[in-house]
C-alpha cells in the first residue's frame, strides 16, 4: 500500500531519450541524404550514448553494445559511406530496427528510485 501512495519504486530514465531518438530516426527517413542528415546523425548518436549511460546506471549491461553500435553507425564525425543500392537499403531498414531498439530499451531499462 505504501508503494502505490508515492508512485512506482523504479524510474525509466531511458524512456524519454529513447522516444526522441526513435522519432528522429523515423522522421529522418523523410529527409534521408538531405540537408538535415547530419543533424539527425548528431541527435541519434548522442541519444544512443545517453541511453547506453542509463543502461549502465541501471545495470542492464546487455544494452550497452547495442547502443554503442548505434552511436558508431550514426556517427556524424566519421560517417559510414552507405553507397550502392544494397547498402542504402540496409541503412534504410536499420533506421527502423534502431527505432525499435530505442523504444524497447526505453521501456525495459528501469532503475530503482533514489528518493526512497
């Protein structure tokens, strides 16, 4: 009874950055290889590192390699050249897979509340 009075005993710190990154990945499909491509790369890679940090804090270590790979794949400083039809299609689908990973991690990464 006491736990319900003050809300849940855990918090989902990775939910907001996960939702923002998933939104950025979906919206970036509209402007793929356009003028905003570099901005979306910055947003996705920074939010991937933030979610990885929240996974470390919550001791959900299995998410860290996933989001480090996403941060490297969308790295704006040394971007990966996705040329050719097969690689471009792979990069297109990787947006959707990464968006699903961000949403899933945002829902599953939980840390105990520190104000208890």
